[in-house]
């Protein structure tokens, strides 16, 4: 259990770190695109190597492609959210409300069960998000809520696909599908800027891609050592890390409210998972 705890917390740090790097980049969409290029390329190499050494793994490609397409609005909205709002507000909303929407859509679409305790956890998360957003302009909050909605949608797609595939291979395939869909959009809308951005910012892109893949890989491995709910809850400690980083590293104000709100969101997620 100790090893799983360390892995999940490391994953939380890595996830908050690459998001912080994206927030500090001038063109956030291109930064996210480039990150997906590196992560998707590494995932594709892993799948090819897997297929050569063993045999092609079972992957529900229809659901993988659907998830990849769903990552396009996620990236577009995340870039806009970081353009409009503070990191210590945007990230906790996106991740906290994203976990919340995943749980709700899981009940509605996948017929997952939620106990009364889990329902109370949802109420706590909503309260934490209310604390966080109550003094924010709605136009600055909407993109982050849009990110949360896309997280809920592609999480349900991922859950269904993983349940009908080799789960690790499916996760790798989603990086490939996501990189493909985002690249198609980037070529249609920003083709003249892609090469120049990659030349000037390939280091931050490679950093973000590596952090993203490492974060997910640590979580997947931790799932083999401890209950999924335990790992998933610790993973959302990234919400607290982001609230603290926004205050200490980016100089964002109103830090007491934001730290308290982030803590309440994480506490609600703990109750949500504990009730399953």
C-alpha cells in the first residue's frame, strides 16, 4: 500500500506540473498539441514494440477513436480556460468537476451504482466548487466547466473501451487517437505555425508529453497494488497542488479561499470513492 500511495502522489505531482507548464506557455493550444504529439508517438512506439515481441493486443479501436475525438474539445477548451482564468481556479474546477461528471455519467450511461455515501460526496464536491467559483466571472469559469464535461464524456468512453480491451493497451491507444485528432485540427487551422512552434518549443512539449505518459503509467501500475478508489482519490491530490502552485509560483491572489475550496473538493472525492 505504501508503494501505491507514493506512486499515486507522484502521478498527481506530474499531472499538475505539466498543466502548470502549459499555463505558462504563450500559445496554450499549440503547446497541448505538441505535447500530444510526443506522448502519442511514444505510445505508438510502445504498441508496435508490444505487437512485435508478443502479438497485437486486444484494443477496442472504435472506442479508442471516439475517445481520441473527444480529446479535441478537451484540448481546445483547456487552452481557452487557461487563457481566461487563473491556474488555481481553472485546474481545480476542471479536475474536480471532471471527476464529478465522470461519476454521474457512469451512473446514467454505464449503470454504475452510487451509494448514499457517494451521493453525499457529490454534494461536498459541488459545495467546494461553489466556494471556488462564487466570486468569479461566469465567462472565466465556463471554459473550465466545459473541460470538466469533456473529461466526463471521454472517461465514460474510456471505461467502456478498457472493459472490452486489454486496459493498458487501450490506454496507450487513446494517446495515439488523441494525437491524431488534435493534429488533424491543428493542420486545418494552424498549419503555418506548427513547424515554427515545434522548433522553438519542442523541449516544453517533450516535457509535457513525458509527464503525461508517466503520470498515467504510474496510476495504472498503482491500480495493481491497491484498490482503484484509493489510487484515484490520491491522484486527485493534484487539485490541492495546483491551488498551492497558483499562489506560490504564479502569484495568484485569493489563495485562502482557493486552497480551502480545493481541500473541500478533494474531501468530497474521498467520500465519493469511499461510498462505492
